[in-house]
């Protein structure tokens, strides 16, 4: 491939990186919200994201099964899938907090490895649970999202770029979610309570705030955002399975660390930067290495970025060094 060819595909590559970055950003918000309140890395969030995608697919299946319940408008179908996927994922996140994390918190566990290992265990549990349910229900667990001509319609943009309707929807919904979350956290009573609990849980309780209720709502919001991201991920990349959450979840965690974990704008910035690094790097890696490495090594860039950030700027691009809470 010549240099001119590489230059000609750059705009489309950047657009695809933007789309991937928004997906990472939406998932990263769940990590960021939970860490901001509990200083807990909720690795089970990747499976909550996956559960949202599976629940959304079941909506598509149920409402287009030809048994009198079918909905012919793909935009209405998508809206219902987003509502159900986000709702189911949010409820699962609340259950995870209530059954797995809260008992540890009530016991006064101070070893941070304990909730971390618990999160990893919950992650595997949710994977196997979804796999068992889908295998018993449909005798399959590699599920394919349906395609609709209206959602697959391609638009031609300047500089040779093309974009599908579903990609536009992903970007628009992602931006609306990010703006809505930022408004909720910074300009509402619930947001003030979340920030108070994040700052000092004991003092917030003395001021009449119920920390357990606020933590549950934080998990609900973060899980719902992850579930919506799971539906959009399945719509974009067509396949969802019990294992679909692992790699995007790890990359979204990398994006959260890159931007500054606990920082909402940082999660967005980290997702966008990581999406561009992975997409542009994967596209041009073969050219830059004389064919020795191809696009299959694009994921390496995400984890190399994580290592470098932890080495040289562990607080992230927008994070700040803060003292230990006392």
C-alpha cells in the first residue's frame, strides 16, 4: 500500500476510531462512577455491559418473532432494546452491589484485594450464568443481532468518508448519555449526594444522606449506562456472547485509567484517545513495521498504553493527585 493510499483512508480511519472511542467511553463511565464513590475497581462491569447487550437482543427477537408481537419500526425496536438492556443491566449491577460488595463493606474489610477478587469472581459467575441461560433457552450463546436496511443505510461524507445510520445513532446516543450524566452529577440533588458520599461517607451519613441508598443508585446508573453501551455494541458489531464483555471491558478500564479514573470527562477523553490509538495504530501498523505486525496487534496498543500511563502518569490525563481519605 502506497503512502497516498494510506493518506486517503486516514479520514475514514479517524471516524471509525471516534465511533469505537465513544463505545469505550460509555463503558468506562461505569468504572469511573463506582471508583469515584467506593474506590473499587468493579471488574464485573464488563459482564454487566454484556448482559445489557444480551437483554437488548432478546427484545429484538421477542418483538420480531412473527407471533403478533412484532414491531416493524427498527428505531422503535432499538429504543425498546435500549430501555430494557439498560434497565436489566442496572438491576443486575444493584444486585451485585447488594449481594457481593455491601457485605464486605459492612464487615469493615480494609484489604483492597478482597473486593477486587470478589469482582473477578462475580465476573466469571455472570459469564457462566448467561451462557447457561442462553444455552438452555436457545441452545446457543453466540448471538447475532438482526440487521435492518434503515439502520444499515450508508451516507457519504466529504473526504471519502462513509457512515451508517446505526453509527450515527451510536455517536448521538453516546453524546446525550455523557451530557446527561455530567448534568446529573454536577447539577442535581442526587449528584450532590453522590459527590458527598464520594468525598466522605461517614460525614455524609451524619448530614442525613443514606450512603447505602446512594451507592445502590450509583451502581444502577453505571450499570444502566453499561447496558445501553452493550446494546449499541451489539448493534454495531452484530455479535454478542457471554464473552463479549471481557475485552471491551478491559479496554474501557484502560480508557478510564488513561483519562483519570473517577473523573467523568476523563473517562470520555480516555475512551476517545484509546479508540483512535487502536484504530489508527491497527490500520497503519503493518505499513510502519514493514509487514511484520498487522491489525491483529491493535489490542496490544491498548494495554501498552495502560502500562505507560501507570508508569509515567498514574493519575491519568485529567486526574489529580489526592491525599488518602481519613
